[in-house]
């Protein structure tokens, strides 16, 4: 199973790529130097790590995402619910609403999602 959890710096790096893709790897090195203070070797080490995890790719010197930001966050959410609540979305919502009451708008939006997903 691929690990879709990102550390703080991995998250910042991923955001840079998602916000600038597709981006030549040389431009990514310059961007990481300016934004994160990283050396070329650090950028390429981080890029290789996230490419191995199938989040990004570096094809012909052009860095782009394999997973969109939205798809990545969806996978993270699924993993969190699976690991923390035995995959039960109702258990997650019950825990979430113990401390935060849902607004009428949120309830309506959730109801629309439920209605769209009825079989």
C-alpha cells in the first residue's frame, strides 16, 4: 500500500508542484530555492521520494502530478476513516459532530451527497 501521509515539508513541496505544474525540473529547483531555501540535491531527493509514492512524475524533465490535489486529499480522507473508524463514515460523522454541531447548510449539503449516492 502506498503511503499518502505527507510531512510538513513534503506538503509544502507538493503544494508548490500542484500550483505550478507542469514545471520543468530546473525551474522547480529554482522555485524550491526561493520558497523553501532548498539546495538542488534536497529538491531532487524529495521529488524522487514523492515520485516513488506515485504522487508525482518527472518525465523528460517535466514534473507533473499523477494524483491531482483533490484526488490526493480524497485518498488521505479515505485512509483516515479506514484507520481511525474501521472505515465507517457514520462513526466518523458521529465523532465529528460530538464537538461541532452541523449548520443547516452543512446538513443540506450532506443530504445532497447522500441523495446523489443512493443506489
